[in-house]
C-alpha cells in the first residue's frame, strides 16, 4: 500500500460519524464544508462498510415496501 493509503486507513473517525455521512450522501444533501471535514477525518474502510450496510438497508426497505403494497391489494 502507498503511504497515502496507509495514512487514510489510520484515521480515527468514529463509525457513527461515518454512518451519518453515508446517510446524508444517500439523501443527496451535504454542505461542502461538512464534506471536506469528512474527507479529512473518516476512515475509507469505514466508508465502504457503511456504504454496503446503507445499500443493504435501502434494498431491504424497498422490498418490504413492495411486499406491503402488493399484499394490501392497492397494486392490484
């Protein structure tokens, strides 16, 4: 690994901060100052894991919503 990648992976941003940043990213609203702060603090490994978790939760929510709509008879 390069020195920059090792330095980025050693960042001490908490996983909760990472989840919050990823959630805002899924929503599509983020101030540039907050983005710059995230880039400086967050561990890229945490960001990848949080993104996968967020995508899984989003897909699960969509599946549950579709099952509820189809099951209620509204979509018939």
